[in-house]
C-alpha cells in the first residue's frame, strides 16, 4: 500500500449504531487530519494530530471520537450519529502539522446515516 | 478569520479551450496558497502551491496559478483543457507554515467535447 488509505470506502449505519473509520498513512508523516466534506460546503477540518497528540479540535460534537494510536494510524469512532452527519470523511497526512507543507489525502469514506 | 471565495460553482469548458478558475482570499497578510483537485470518488491531490517568490507558479498536469497581491487572488489556469481534467477544484489558504488549511467551496469543472 502507498499513500493514504481509508477503510471502509462506504458505510451505512443507523442512528444507534457504533462504527469506526480507519485511516493509515504509509508516508512516514508526523501529522494526520480528519476532514468532513458535505455537499455545497467547504471542507471542514475536524481534528488534527501531531505525533499522536491531538493539537486541534474544531468544536466537533462528542459523537465523533478520534483516536491516534501511532503516527501511521488514525481512527474516527462514531456513535449515535444524526442524518446530517452523512458526508464524505477524508483523512490526510503531512510531514509536519499545519498547512505549510503539502497534505496528502486518502480517498475518503462515504458515510450515510439512516 | 481568513476566508476563501471561489465564485464559480460550476464551469463548462470545451476540450482544447483555455481555463481560468478564480480564487480570492480574505486576510491581511500574504497567506500560503494552494490548489487541489478532486476526481470523482477520490481524495484531494495537490496541483500547486505558493509561499513566496515568483508570483507565477507552475504545477502538475500543465496547470499554473498567478498570485496577485493587489487583488487578493490566486487564479488557476490551463492553456488547453483535456477531458480528463473534469473534476472539482479547491483553493485553500494557510496563515503560515504551521496553521491549518482553510478551503473554498470548490469549483466543478465540466469539459464538453
């Protein structure tokens, strides 16, 4: 595997389910990100991790819970989601935290909440 | 807070014609500027970036962008569009090398035969 991979690519879940999204980067980067991409809205940064420490949390509801066990893996745990949480969730990584360096994106997980 | 405006939601261009996608930003200083492209079902790929120096930046796939400080703009151009360029294009800014990216809403490029 190369670059940034995300699993699953598609996920349908009920409002009472618990699921997790997984992201893995094979680039040796130190920072990882979760973004939410909804139709007709700009990409929304959700979480930033640098060297496994959370450095930014953009007022994301607690029903989204990130986990970064090491610098290569990032998870987004989901529980009791709402239909408006349906979106494409993108993971990205960069050599260092912040926007000065290029961010490499995974293909995303298309989430549908019923 | 900084903001990014991409005024065109959709643009249709004939194959072989030239392309210009507009991006304006709102911030007092010169930010770091980026253009990303997203093909259907894919993540975002960096086309080019501007930090300082020459205001005309060359990127991948034959794209270029010009930074104009007086207009707070960073427009993306390509002299001859190919059908494979059909995708969504995002402009993004960062305040510095260590601040996070702010994205515009994107411009969807359609290429007609």
